[in-house]
């Protein structure tokens, strides 16, 4: 409809004017009659549209990755990322910018797979270049990811998002600016000593990835962070999170992680573990 041609004449026709003593003019609108006429003229007999079932644009930063991962798992099998693949990728993606580019490619891939699914055994580089038709600018990154298949795409997101934060930490910047200070408490000297003992006997890559995912998907999200009490045991919270997403629970976390360390110190714990990994790689 046209506002000036259709709506304004309808409103004016249902307006009463009264001239008060002193020459002041008052307007009174018959709102109920206007509502009925608008309904019968513009709405009655028209189909009602809702957002249900209609694809909507959501910026990648606002994606609910947990729901996206469930959609992908319902459409195609997923597998853990082999340690050999992790070593190759981290060796070839030496800069923070290349880590960001690789993660961006994976997130675009996740979006398409969550909607359409795919062959879990198709190589990732083939899917990106031949199905998604992404340009040649991604070639250096795809070379690093060439050993991976679509069945590794969720594990790749987990690894690359953690790896990106490790790179940012190496640049002396904070990867967790968006996480509340409630989860950034320093470790006590005793807790730091217990954590150091644990890190000496654990799979650092797996621990870093699982803890990073918990922090990024749960504690960075304003809507969900209130459900996580900083006074909870970090060990119990992480184990419960892995069980909830039906992931294989890291046995050493369940049996050896210091019970005294709280969720309030999770950011400090992750940074200590990342620094320990850097030290091992430097030797």
C-alpha cells in the first residue's frame, strides 16, 4: 500500500474536529474503526508469514556453534583429528594471520555442511575448491589442511580456534577479552604447583582444545555464562561439559586434574598450559 494514497485518507476520514472556545481546534481519532478498516482492507485474506522455516542471515560471530555441530553430526559422521595432522597444520600455519584465514575457511565450510551435509570421506581441499568454489587466495591454507577430510571439520574448528588463541597469546595479546573477569582469577602458588604436575603427564593439545572450547562457547556467551558458577570445580565442570556434548572424556582430567582449582581460574589455567606447550616445542 501507499501511505499517502491509502493510509492517510483512511485515518483522516475517521477524524473528528472540535473547535474549542478561543479558537483552538481539537482532533479525535476513532482508533477502533481505523483498526477494523486497516485489518479488512490490508490484512484480511492475506497469507501470514513467520520466520519459521525461512533462512535468515546470522553473522558468523553470532552463530550458535553448539547447535551447528549437532546439525552436522546428524548429517554426517565426525572423527577426531589425528595428532600427525595437528603437527602438520601447526607447522605450516606459522603466523596469526594464516591461523585466522584457516579458521575462517573452516567456519564457512561448517555453515554449508550444517545445511546440506556432505560426504564425510571427501577431502576438505576438494570440497572447498570444487563444491564451494572458493578462490585461489585460500590455496596456501588448503595445502596445510589437505590431509583432512570432511569428517574432521568439527575437530578442525576446535583445534584451529585454540591454535589461533595460542598465536595471539604469543603476540602478548589477550585472546579472552570478551570473557568476564570472574573467570580470570590468578592461581595460588599451591594451585600453580599442582597444575604444573598435572601438565607434565597430560596430552596438552587435547586439554587445551577442550578447555578452550568450554570457555569460548559457554563463558564468552553472555546468555550462558550465568549458568556457570566461578566457584565450581574446574575439573568437574570440564568433565561434565565433555559428557554433555558426547565427547570422549579425557581420563587424565577426570582422575588427575587438581580438584582444588576452580572455574574462576580457567583462563589462567589455559594460559599456563599454552605456555607449557610452547616451552615443549622450543626444546
